[in-house]
C-alpha cells in the first residue's frame, strides 16, 4: 500500500516536472503521448505493488505463435 | 531531433557487445540441453548462418541510406501498413527489453544477492539505461568504447585461467546428437544471437560517419561476438560437462566459479560477471532506445526525450510481470521467442527489402517488368498516394502518378476484363499519352506542366476503381515475387 502511494507520488512529480515545460513549447501531441505512457506505467507498477495478478503480455504472444510452433515441430518429427 | 553521428569503430564495438548480449547468459544451457556435447558445433554453424542475417540487414540498410528502420517502414509500406508493422516491431523491443531487465534481476538474485528483490536490480539498471538514452547515442557509443577493452581483458583472463580445468572426455563422442536437435539448437542460438542485430538498423545507414567501413564493422563485430560465444559454450561443455551445463540456469557463471589458480586466486566470478553486465547493458540500451525513438517517430514527435521516464517506468513494471518464474522464461525463450523474433526481425526486413528494390527499380524508369510486378507496384503506389505523401523526394508525387498511368496502360493491354467500362478505357488512353510524355522527361524533373497533366488522372474515380479491382490479384503477384526473390 505504502509502495503504491509512493509510486503514485513519484509519477505525479514526474508529470509536474515535464508537462509545464512541454506546454511552454506548445507540444500538445508530446504531452498526450507522455501522459498516456505515464498513466500505463503508473497503473502497471501500482498493480504490482498491490500484488494484483497481472497476466504476462508474453502469454498473449505465446497464444499467437503456438500454432506455428506446433506446425514446425510436427514438420521436423 | 538533432542528428547524432557515431564513428564506424564505435559501431563495430556496439555490434560486438550487442550480439553477445544476453546470449552469454542463457544460450549455453539452452542449446546444451538439446544437443548435448555437440552444442559447440551448433553454435559455430549458427555464427556462420548469422552472416546471411547480417547481409540481409546491410542490404536493407543500403536501400534506405538516410532513414532508420522505423522511418523506412513508414516510407516503404505507407503510413497505415507501416504503422502496423512498426507497432509489431516495437512490441518485440518493448517486451524483450522488459525481459532483459528480468534476466539481470534473476541473475543477480539467484547467483549473487539472494535476499534482494529483483525490482531493486531492475530499477538500478533502468536508471542507467534512461540516463544513457537521455544523453543520446554519441555518449552511449563513447561509453561502449570505454567498456570494450575491459570486456576483452576480462574475457582473455577468464579463458586463460579456466583452461587448466578442461577435460576432453566431456566433449566426446563428437557428432552424436541427432540432426533435429542440432537444428533446434541452431535456431535458438541464432534467435538470441543475431536476430537482435536488427536494432542496429536504427543506427547503421543514417547515423554512422563512414558507411563502407561500418559495413565491414558489422561483419567483424558479429563474428567477434560469435567467437566469444562459441568459446564460452565450448569451455562450459569442456569444463562443466554437457549435463551440468544444461541443468544450470547460468552456466557461464558456474564456469567462472570454477576458476582456481593455485588454490589461492579463487571466487573471482563477480569480476567475471562484469562481462555479462556490460553486454546486457548494451543490449538493454538498444532495446530501450529503439522503443523510445520508435514511439516518438511513429507519433511524429520532435523530441523523444520526454518519453524516456514513462517508458522506463513501464519497462520496470514489465520486468516484474513478463515471467512469473524461470521455467516460464525457459519455455518462452526456447519455443516462442525464435518464431516471434523471426517474424519481426527477418520476415519484416525481407518484406521491406522486396518493396524497396521494386520501388527503386521503378523510380529509375526501368520498363522491363512483368504485368504482375506492375500490379504489385501499383498497389503500393496507391497506398503511398492515398495514405502518406510523406516521401521526402521532391519528385515523388510526380513519379507515383506516372507509375499509376503506366500500370493502367499495361492493364489495358493485358487484362481485357477491366475494359468493360468504356469511360475507363478512355482514361487509360489518356494515360498512355501522358506516360510517353513523362518517360521522355524522366528522370527526376519536377516539371510543373507535366505533373499537372498527370494530376487529374490520379483523382479520377473511374480510374482508381479499376485499380482497386486489381488489388486482390496483386496479392497473388506478391507471393510470386517473393518466390522469385
């Protein structure tokens, strides 16, 4: 819990450091991409800190490529 | 983004350390488990086959001399399809980067500091990586230059001090492994060793000062890296034995633990660990750099630096969730990663290369082509016209519209079914006239009168409709083309 709040605070500090600077340079698109990535990262790390069971993204990759793998294995047998 | 240029020597060093990368840690056990004492044969064949991989990357790099890999994707495949392939490629670099952070954490936790959480190592590591990315490619290349001699010295010391413990019985009998297991070992070795070199296409054509000598450097760096790996694998088998090598997660570390000079100089493995920390640093940096710069480029941002901190946070998070345990990681790396990496780092460059070659031939005004080739070209030209117009050549619009009209004439000649529409046929004839005109004016003249006369044809709806009809056919043509190539 403490860790999750710490991550949140760090993320807010990062946002406060960067967004005004980018706003001054009028880079709306950069602010958008930056915020989305920061949001994903914060959510991910808070989930880890709270010990929520997040599925590995590689399981999805494994799911996609398993048929190809099975096919190749069946070829070489 | 300002242009960063590195020298060809720095490029060679980066290639060398990048190709060693994680392979130094995980490959020996992975390939020793499938081909036993013949793992060194598989690794040697893998190094030789990697020459072909490097050849492919270099050929692609030569086709797009001013662009990096991400820009080349978008330029060659059009904005829409380019974005899809880039996202696929970036998913590979992002996940692999997270995986590397997982590896460094797992390695330190299992072998060196068993009570420290892996998050701590991942965090410390990513801070260095983020700092390096923030400073840019030139600073990174200089630091690689400093680390390189240390790496080589430690490696030589390592090899010399482990040599007395070699037992040749471990490697016998030679050539006992079956062909299938050797094949699997080769695939695993190449997938970890040389597929990741595709990231050098972010640097190679655009950001090196002398392209010719960096081409040589690409080969030399790769071969030297392969030499280091083959030596390590051979030594692991010779000293530890095939069964022991296969059962350990990090055999090269176990190898370093065996070093004992006169029962006096012992337990120096943590100095040896410097080698793989350096090589993993280089590789993680390349993954991270590619991801950050790639995201900035597909989003058309001016600067990639603001994205470094959020991406670092994401990568640290990823390192904690990619693999729940080491078994998951072993299965993934042995079975799925080779296919995933093959699709993103070999098939994608091959596709880009085919498109680039055909496009270049096209823009030279070479007429000796089949209708099939024309159709395929036209398909791409359509994508380019409709979606991007991002091309940096001054004459792109002009030449593209010329291509369209050329293909139309061809269609009119060969595919009679497309001429059921008389209106369409008329427009084709107009195109023919234009084609003759533009051909005589080629190459690369941006004559306004000429391009104006071509422009109306481009916007004519009947014409583009007929183009659309040919697109299913062009898929066929594409496969034909690939077969020919």
